[in-house]
C-alpha cells in the first residue's frame, strides 16, 4: 500500500514538472526566443590524446 501511494505521488510530480516545462517553452516562444541548438560553426575540440593527457597515453 505504501508503494502504491508513493508511485501515485511520483506520477503526479512527473505530470506537474512536464506541464511546467511545456508552459515555460510556450512562454519563451511567445517572447520570440529561439529554442534549440545554436546555428553556425562549432568550435574545434582539441585532442587530449595528441597532447598526451588522454587515457592510454
């Protein structure tokens, strides 16, 4: 019975968090924010293995 009560509370909390995130995303879209990853060039990642800092060096 305790497990059932806790799972019900967890489900309610999950739904509440999901609703909050969706409303936040809708508000950001309404405020003309761009959502998602940034466009353009991504910076080059230095190879730590080439510098002798990575695993197996």
